[in-house]
């Protein structure tokens, strides 16, 4: 878990910490967003906006980095539970069959799906090559009695 400084609004919750899996899910969500169309772009023309060259420049290295950090911190299962892209995909699947889908949404879903497939493959490779030992079990004991021996 990564420490955070408390915000006055309490945006991350009252625990004083934020899990990397939630931050990583946000990073993958933002990376999947297609570039905004130019200001003169009209909604009736659903032509593709200019392509983002970020993936061409960075490749999959950023996905490897995130997968490695999630693997070492044992947060891969939590990423699957709290991934914001998963929520968008679920809403898309629940929509009426045959409903019109904008180019931006279909572009987002394609990019996000590819990123999730790559991350899943990397996590599987990491788990196979570098399996983590189970986390140590910390026994819980009741606090000592303040009254002392009887």
C-alpha cells in the first residue's frame, strides 16, 4: 500500500492509505481514453479522431511495470475486483443488444481490452516464473490483562 497525505475532502477514504491496484486501474482507464476530437468536429460525423502515438512510443513497458508491482504487492486479485474498465465493460455488455456505439466508446473498449489482455498475460507469466510464497499468518492474541495475575 502506498501512503498518502490526508486530504480535507477525504477523497480516498478514511484509512490514510490507498491501494496501488486502485491507482493502477485509474492509470489503465485514462490510458485507454481515445484522444478528444478537434473542437470543429461535429457529432454527426463519427469519424475517428487523430491516433494517439503513446503506445507506439512506450510500447508495453508501462504495463509490465504495473503488472510487476501488483504481483509483488499481492494485489492482482484486488485489481480484478476494483478495475474501473471492468465496470465500463459490464455496462456496455448490459446495454441493449444492437445499440449504437460511438467511435470513442468502441475505441476505448478495444484499447482497454487489449491492455487488460496484455496485463493478464504478464501477470500469468510473473506468477509462473516468480511464484510468491503465501503471506505470513499473523496470530491474533487478546491484549494482556491489566489486572495482572490472580
